[in-house]
C-alpha cells in the first residue's frame, strides 16, 4: 500500500480519525496530552471540535495524517514540541536533558487499514516532519509489553518494538503505565 504522511492541517480528516462518535462528548480528538488537563476536561461537544480546528490552523499543527493511494485518510499520529504538551510538565515521564525534543505519543489507524504498514509510515512521517521543523530529537513513550498482547484501547501509545524498528533507542524508564505495561522513553536523535 502506498502511504503518504502530511501535517494534520485538515480538520475534517483529523475528525475522521480521532473525533468522537458522539459529537457532544468530552473525549478523544487526541487532546489529553496536547492541552492543559483542566482545559481538556472542560471542553465538550462543539467547543472541543472548535479547539481542534484552531490547533489544525496553527504552525505546527497537532500531528500528522496518513493517506492511502486514493487520498483517503487512514491514520493519525500526534507529534508536537514537548514544551507545548503536558509531557513538558509530566512527573511520570522524565526529562533526560534540556534538548528541545518533540514528542510522538498517540497513534490511530482506521479499521480496515490495520496491519498494512500505516503505523510505520506514521512514525517515519512524524520523524521527517519534526526534522523538517528543526527538531534536534524526537521522543515516544510506548509500552514495553515484551511481546505480550496489548489491549486495543491502550495500543494508541505504540510499543517499544515498534519504536525500535523505527530507529529509536530506549533512553529511560518512566513511572507511567498503560494497559498494565510500563511505558519507556524512546529517543531518536535527528
């Protein structure tokens, strides 16, 4: 499958991938690490969608999107400078140095497009985009599941193996857990 990864500037495509099924809800749209917790909890329905629309218009936008050969949006990855995310203040995920790294933390692949290389394309595209924007390094915070099955609802953070295959190395342990597995800090210098 041919996959093209582009900055997430088209709100409708972001909504297709990470928008909630119930437009009045206060979940998803991949805001939990992107904006302050208090704001994330307070945003509901149209206000939540409007906030994401605003983020898509910013430079840099809130992530990248994967498109198949027909131009259909098939995947999402949240990638942004760590200082502009809650990872910049997160007590469970350490800062290993003062480098202005970018964070890569959430993945979503549409049903029917899974197991076709979309995740790998998303990571490669996010790395390329961060490099293009001048990032000196990029970090991810996947689970270290040691080959065990990860619950689908917690798979959004990725796995250590996935990041290693994309050229990342383990840089630190964290105090964070997702789906019962420890999360590790993976780093790739750019």
